[in-house]
C-alpha cells in the first residue's frame, strides 16, 4: 500500500506540464474550496474571483490562499508563453535561414542561365525591328486630326502615284523552240550548238 506522501507527490505531478501546449490544456486544480477545472487562464480568473469574494467577506487567510493558487497558474502560463515565444523565434530564424538559402540558390541559377545565354547567340537579346512605313516615319504632332487634313492627305496620296515615272520595260527573252525530233544534229535558229539530250 502506498503512503500518503507518495500519493500526494503523484497528485502534484499531475498538474505540471509535460510538454505540449500548456496554454490550451485543461487542468484540474484542487483548491481550498474544491476542484477548479479549466485552462490556466480560466483557473487564474476563477481564483482571483474567489480571492475578491474572500476579501469582501473579510477572510484574509482564504483570500491569500486563493491568490497563491492564482499566482501558481500565472507562473505556469507565463512560462508556457515564454517557451512558445522562444519556439516561434527559433522557427522564424530557421525560416529566414531557409529563405536566404533559397535566395542564394535562385541567384546562382540566374547567373548560370545568364552565362549560358551569353555563350549562346540565339539566346542573346536581338535588336528591335524598325518599321519604316510612311505612317511610322512621320512623327506625331499631338494635334487633333480634322476633316480638312484628312482630305489633304488623301489628295496627296492620289497625286503621288501619278507623279511616278514608269520604269522602261525590258524585252522578255524567249526560250528557243525545241528542235524537231528528226533534226537533232541540225543547228538551231540562233546559231548555237544543239544541247545534249538528257
């Protein structure tokens, strides 16, 4: 049979956090007025309320007892929050390191791609193609186009082809007629030697 001391030690160890999320864990607290169940923040609020009630009834001993219970769970909660903050900072640091590593890898990959593009002329940036059509050659004046200016432009366009001189036509050279089949050795009409049959 167990002694009462060992039993009380086991009971006290039950309320201690054994890792995990203490902030949201539900505790059973055995206080002077009976059990109080809830998360650490709920238990703190309950004990503070009981301490205020004890003060109003002029029971300073009970008020102090309730405040000590509340303080115990306040320490538990603040320690858990410090641990959570430390874990969060560690995760943030690891995330920053991973992001920096990804950024370095991306920069190295871009440098390799840039070096490959410089060695491959097909990947090099190509010059822009210039459009020399009459519309592109005339700079925009920024003025609004009026019907009179449209008529003047149309008249100039119709006069331009009339002013062009026609280029002299070159006479077409004709191919010689094929020689009749019976006269292969006979000279052709233009005096050239007959071509060899293919």
